[in-house]
C-alpha cells in the first residue's frame, strides 16, 4: 500500500528581515516552510561558496562589504580638534589615510609574510599603544610588483609613530638589510599619512580609492582586505520585525522623502523574475528625523559601538568638536 502524498502547505509569512547599512536598508520577507528536505537552491549556494575564490580581485559582495565598512567608519567618526602642546597650535581631524610600503629587498616579500610578519603585528601594536580601534585595510600591488597597504582609521596617530613602528617591524624581520647597505641607516620613508578631513565626501573618496581591482601589476593571493571587529560586526546589523508589527514599524520607510526600489530576482529559464524585497536609500537626515522604532534603535546601537572616545597622548591633546 503506497503512502499518501502529504498535502502541500503554502509558506507562512512570519515577518520582515531589515538589513541595516549606513546609507540604505534592505527589507526582505521571511517565510516559514514546513519541509523535511533541503532545497535545490541550498545545494547551489553551497557549490557557489566552494567556488568563492577571489583570485586577487574584489567580488561584488566583497566590494559591498568593503564599501559598507568604510561608510560605517566615516558616519561614526567624530570631528576632533587636535592640539599640539609644543607648537601651541590646533587643527581639525576626522579620518586618516595611511600607506605602508616596502623597501627594496634581496628577495620578494610574499603576501603571507607581509600580513603575518608586518601588517598583523603593526595593527596589534597600534591597538595596544595608540588606541587604534576602527580601521579598514586593503592590499595592492605597485607597478614594480611590490605589495603596499592602504589603511584608513578614525584614530589620530602622529606620522613619526607610524613610521617608527613600521620600520621597526621591517628591521626586525631583516627587510632593511639592503636599504642599510645602500643608505647607511634603517629609517626609510616607508609610510605616508594624510588627514582627509577636507575631502567633501570622505566615504565616496575612500570607497573609490580602496575598492579598485588590480591592474597590470598582477594579482595578490590570499586575503586582500580586512577591517576591525566593530566594523565587521556592523556589516551584519539586522532587525527582525514580526508580521504583527510590520505595518507600524515599516511605515517610516515609506515616507515621501525616502527613495526606494524593488529588488527583483533574476529570471531563470523556466521562471520570470519576481520581487524578493525592497531597498530604501537613506542619509543622516532620514536617520535623525524620519526613521523611528527598532530600525533606528539598531542603527544607533551599531553607530555607538563604533564611535571612539576622545584620546590623549604625551604631545597631542584630542577633544571632540
């Protein structure tokens, strides 16, 4: 006697998942499906993950994560007034842009050695002694094939401290031997640091600069970008709104001053494209004046987790503006 086929039960709408980014949110409906089998799409996703090798370039997903990490950094960074006691002079500071380069060496420095022997210890040291908390880094190849690193942060660290720390690590790993032979000292001009407080759109500038894919210089194996824990965690910000609360909670997103677009699943050979959610484009005015409830509360929670307090050092004094 054959078993009776189980009657099909349509999925039940249980709420909306709201994925929160600095300048947009994505609203995706969530459904409960009573099923004991794993879907074909799940297996396809697993195959895609297994093939997910960046080959030295930034995928669309990686670019999105990098962009959002930078946006969270810039939207959470406070304007600071930096006062130099010895010169009795102050200036404004918000975001720094640091470049770490390599001197000529007898043998090339691999991407693995660059990260494990230089970059990682550099970040650990700055976190410990110079209050580095929020940062994004990206590796690139120069035209001569040597790796260099761009690092952006909301922490003010004097250029001399940055260079001394980087050169000490280069020297400790034997990477300054050729330089010392050629120039008679072990303090090369290996770093460059700028404040980007005067760039009108800091986030757009940094996103454009850091999200470039490699050109003719070649590709880098292994990890090519990263960020601090707080920024990585911010990229995962999400609020689940139960079905019974959707009408009230999501009303603020449909305000007349907020632009949005429907997200359409790409059509397949046997199925037309269908709506899978919506994307709402936001700015700081929207966040402060229009967005309300659990969505705004989550945004504030994430932003506060990133914001750094005022910092004090021997020569420089910092105050929030």
